[in-house]
C-alpha cells in the first residue's frame, strides 16, 4: 500500500470521489457539507492498494498549534486491512515534519475505539456533525 500527499489533479479527483462514496452515498452527508471552503487550502492524502485509490483524508493546521485530521475515510470494500492506520501514521508524520506536536480530530463515535488504539484521547462530550454523533480527540506527537 502507498500513502501519499495528493497533488496532481487526478489524485485530487480520486480523493473527492472516495470521500463522496463514503460520506455522501454511504453515510448520507449532504454534498454541500462534505466539500467546504477548507478543501482549497488543506493538504490532501490518498492511499492506493494495488494502484487503486482506496482511502483519503485531509490535514489542516490550526492557529492553536494543532494538525487537524479531517475527512478520514476508507472505501467499504477495503476496510479491515489496516489502511486507516497507515493513513493516520502518514498524516501524523506530516504534522511532525511541519514542526507541530499535537494532532486533533473529530471522530465519529462508532470509530472512537479505532482512534483510541492509535493513542488519541477524547476531549469533548458527544456532538452532532452532519447528523452523525462525534467526539473531539487529541494526541500529543
């Protein structure tokens, strides 16, 4: 598996296609909520399995010193293969490369255990985002 920063137009197109399949089609997130103003300035990641794009995410940096991991998704047919973990590790590596030492994400509650196994701790109560229960989680890198 290869995880990389998506820079070429074809890679970014694949990122948005994966996100649409997972969030819009599978989880019923409204399309206008899935793509937002942060997409233009975020760093996008894409993961390939046998040269096929199968996972995506984006990373932003906040004024309060966090690398904020967002839109983390793996195609349904590819889950259970540790692709999400590899994607997360690559994003954390990029956070450290940019001299940040804290990572933050808003986790869907059904994925909370996945992030806890990677060292993230819950720092908020439950809240709804696009009608889906979430919690904020942080990790010191």
